[in-house]
């Protein structure tokens, strides 16, 4: 239902744009802009946790988000970002200034694809250093919490861009950092990605989050 | 100056999210 409503509204207002959603077949346009949609991020959390969101980003012809919006209908939190800043319900967001994994909150959602370390291995690495691991099933909401300053890091293990497209600007414009699971820049958000790591931008924290993923299970 | 495309998108998700909120927030039903 959500997917259809969003898709129809975009088609009506931006008939030349491409639409790339998690539930509908990709429709190609000629404008150079692509809308990347996750109609329900965190499906498994529905009715269990107030964390499911709707994610929508407009991507330019270079694969970069121009702006993005993430809405949590349960909490009524509207996260959005333009070229300069990130907001939640109109208030500017800023990442936390915590400098150590110890005491940090790290979201770990979807499973990592091969060849990366298992979630169990990553979980152990974080908790052994005194960090606290959370899994709320909603990848975009997890990353939004990093932008909001409520958490220091979040992983996206999947290769699809449906959540990642909406959180890049949210996190970076709040002062945070985004890379793929190998610590490399994500160049396009309108096609397959190599997972994602969002952090508060503190170098030591981001580098450690990258290193945990590279540890293979024994 | 506000970005009209961003404003459209914000309003779209607010409207559709409100319509869908009952389905999205209904209590978990065991199978």
C-alpha cells in the first residue's frame, strides 16, 4: 500500500524521473534523477517496536542523494536532510561527540554478506570493548539515531541501497561519517552497494567499526 | 530558501505515513 501510494504520487509530479523501490519493479525515466524508496524499513519490527520507517531519497545522475526523508509513523519523527543540514521535526541534528567504543551504542541489524565477519563476531568485538549492541530491525532508523546523536554507530549489511540512500545525507550533514563495510567511499546510491557503516565521525570509532567487520569468524 | 521538491517529499511521507499508521502500528498478532 505504502509503496503504491508513494510511487503513484512521484509518477504524477515527476513523470520523467526513475523510480527504484524495494517492492515495485524499477521504472526508468529520462530526467537523470532517481527516487530510491523503501516503503517499510523494518518490516519485522511492525507492531513489536516503534521503529519502522518510510524512506525516500532523490538521487542525481552522479548517484548522489540531493535530499532525503525518513518518516517514522509511530513516533511521528520526520527526519530529513538537504544539502547543508539534517533535521528531525524541524530541529537541527548533531552527532554525539563520544570518542570511544566503550559506552557507545552501536546498531547491528541485517546479517553481513560474505566475506565479512558474522554478526556474532561483530557483536562480541563491540561488547568486549564495553560498547552496547542493539538490533531494532530498522536499518534507516538505526542510522537516523546516529545522526540524532543517540548512538555512535550503525551497520547496514545488505547490498541494496533502499535504506542507505536516505541516510547518507542525514548522517553526514549532522557531522557523521558514511563508508561501505570496507571503509571505502560509497559512490552511488542508485544501485547495489557494499553495505554501509554510519558513525559519529570520530576517526577511532569509525575505524574500529570497519575493523570489526573484517574479522573473519574462526 | 526552502527546496520545493524536499517540501513535497516531506509532506508526501507525512500524508502517506498518517494513512498507513494504523497498519504500521497495529499490535503484533501471533500466527
